C-alpha cells in the first residue's frame, strides 16, 4: 500500500492470528518482566536533552505525517533528537525490548497486545509520570483508557482511534425506495434482501449487505458491540453466558440462509481487495458495508463518483438504546522498559497523545479519529463531511472495545473460528459450540498464567 493519499487501517482481522500467537506464546516478553522502574524525579526536568529512539509501524506518506509532528516536538524541545525507525510491527518491537535494544518509545497498531505489554513490563507503567505532571486522563474516553491499560497499569496512551460504522450507497437505497439507513439488524436484513440483485444464472450481481463473518471488516468485535455482548466476566470467558452472542449468530445465520451460503461465498470470493480501487462498496457491488473511518479517504481517492452516507452500525433488535455507539480500537504508544532516556521519551509520548495541536495534526494527516476531548472539539480539525459521523460515534457513551487480556486476540480468533463454521452450517449445536469456545479461551488464559 505504497504511495497513496489514504490512511492505513490500524488493525485488521487478518492479523488476529499473528497477534494471538505473540501473546499466547509469550515469546520473549517474559524476559522483560524482571526488575522495577528506576524512581522518577519528583518534578519534570526543565530542560531535556539526548536522543530518543521511536519505533513505529507507519511507512511512506503516513510516516511523513508523523515526522511533521515530531518536527514540531523538536521546536519545543530543541535539545532532544528523535531517531525514527519506521515500518516496525509488534513482533519486532517485542523482541527489541526484550533484547534491550535501542528503543525508547513504541507505537503499535494492535491494541490486542496491551495486556501482554503491561503484564510483562515490556512497556513502563506510566502512572507515576501521569500523576507527577497532572496529565488529565479524563480527556480520554473510557474505551480509550480501557484498551491502553491492564490490571491497574496504564502502560500505554492512545494516539488516534479507529471507529466502525455503516457505509451506504445513497443512489442504490433511493432507487429501492429507502430514504434513510437501517438502525436495527432486522431493518438491515430486510433492506439488504430487497437491494440484492441477481444475474441470469442466479448468482449475486449486487448485494445489499454481506453478512458473512470474515468478509472485509465483519468481525465478532463489531457485531458484538451491536448487542452489548460481553467477552469476559470475573477473569473468565463469558461468550456462552452472554445472550447477545447467541442472538447475533442466530440472526446472522437466518440472514445467510435467506440468500444462500454458497451464493454468498462465491460472490465474496470474487470481490476486489479491501484496499484496492476494486473494493466492492467502491465499485457498487455492495449497497451497504461495515467499515472504518479510513474508508472516507479511500472513497475520495479511489471512487470519488460514489454518492454515499455513513451511519452508526445497526443494533440488535431489543438493544435500540445502544444505537449511535459502536466498536473502537486504535493506535497505542508507550515507553519501553529498556529506555535509556525515559524523561525525554515520556515528553515525546505525552506530546504525541495529549498535545491538542499535535493530535489534531495527526488526525488531519492520517485521517483517523482524535482520542482527546479537546482535539475532538477543535476548530482546527479538517476532515471530510462524512467523517463527522465517526466523530459522533467516538463521543457516544455506547462506544465499546474488547477488554485487554494476556492472550491478546486469542479469544477473538477462537470465536471467529467457530462462527465461521456455524455460518456454513457445520457448527453443530450453538449452545455447545459457544461453551467450547469459552473452554478454549479459558484454557489459554490458564496456560498464560503458568504453573
């Protein structure tokens, strides 16, 4: 995805297996857990100097946006040199921290690793710095605070967020007699069935909405938010005991059966790549599509003639009070345990995540959602009109995310794997299947705790 003027999605369902493997195996994280942070000064130094090494996953144009903000940081702290290492994914970061390599600040695009980062000590607990310098965590939403902390440790801070919503083709909806997008899943299903058209051989030509798990952004995290479904309770997996999951899967399977699983699979297999100009919503093959805020920029760049709107993702019937919210994750950043210049590293981290002008500049450049209340309210935000829906979702009291665990995304992988079997008709008894998912997750949690 080089040389494009569109944002990179921070977290993809296609990376879940890799992220889970990092957390479950523990690879080298255990090597970071020994020792304790050196005592920090009771007062922040008046002058900072030295070098700070920043490892981050951005590349190409996006790395340039981050660099422009780092240049602003240098104007404020001229004594600090920031050495930026671009294109660094979590597996490289984890190994570098464990090996004691030259790494002061890490930026990660996978919130699933926060539990491992915090529990292992790979990233420092920032609480002493936050308390000393009076950083107002109340600037962050409860969701952003939840996915940057674990077990009482605030080992990371959010640097922009991703928010999911429903994109809809206004021309296709109007042609079918609809003047507004659906607000409930039953409305989504009814509209999608009516909007679906077929070729002469019976194959799907245009699909109202693709209900298949794993199609583009369709994932348990986003569907779960539509029903207020729980992931964990009292340290155990709560998927079988939270009624929302069974209700969601029952609804989805019924929806699939109305169109036909084989037809949906064949249609999905022929769709363009999610980040290419051939993405199905952009080509008009999908009338409605679940996607993140980054799609606004993709549409402007790759499909400017598509007329569309954005709305919160519909909620499960009976949960109408949740409408307006949705699922959120994002980019996180923290100070490495191995940092040789922690005060300057903390200053850089604080600037990237709490300086309003810096956060707004990052949001405008990367086309992602700001994570502080002041940045969300800033008149300097310069984003496309449709982006406003995502800013509203980010402010909703019903915004949600998945709780951090030491096993990363392993719980998502387990549920998604079973859901994929169930939607095809091969999942057997749903209650028994969900209990098996719980057992698999709990077994991995127990394994991560060790003897």
